[in-house]
C-alpha cells in the first residue's frame, strides 16, 4: 500500500460495485487522496433501455458522491484504452477494480491495463 494521491475505481452497472467505492474511500482516507469513479459503457448500450442498470448507476453515483468522488460515465468500445486515457489525464496512481466472474477475461483486462499504465498500482478486490 502506497501513499496515493489519485485513486480510480472501475465499476460496472451493478450495485455490488459499492464495495469497490467504499474500499477506495478507506484506502484514500489515510492520505486524503482524490477519488474518481469510472464506468465505461459500450457505444451501443443505452441505459435508458435498461431500467435496472440505470438504477444501479444512479445508486453508485450517490455512493460516489457520499465519499466525495465523481462518477464519470464514458461511452466507448475501447474500454481499456478509455480507462487508461482517463487515468493519465487525472494522474491516477492507483486503480481499484473488481474480480470478474470470468477469470480469464478479467486477467486479460488487468494485463492490458497494466501494460498501458505500468507505473500505476492496480488492486483487484475479490468478490466476497
């Protein structure tokens, strides 16, 4: 655990991502780090069509706000590079992400991010 200045939490449109935001807030509270929360939605995804996912994002937005973070929802089909660009623009030094149910895919996501952001610590938080 380092002394982080800017922490980025990657969330999906699920209420369970609240634990990631709270974990980041815990880690960041010691160093008064700035917290950022990001959700990257694929271009064809329309949250107006999906009430449950829209509600989950609103819920995560309120959790983010309660810990002093902004939730950014970005549209892109290039999820890894979008997160990487956001991290660079905001001088992120720690990324918090959840464990994917599909380990293989998540490891790939982690490895791609690590390659693009080799000086950023990435913490994968287990789902239980």
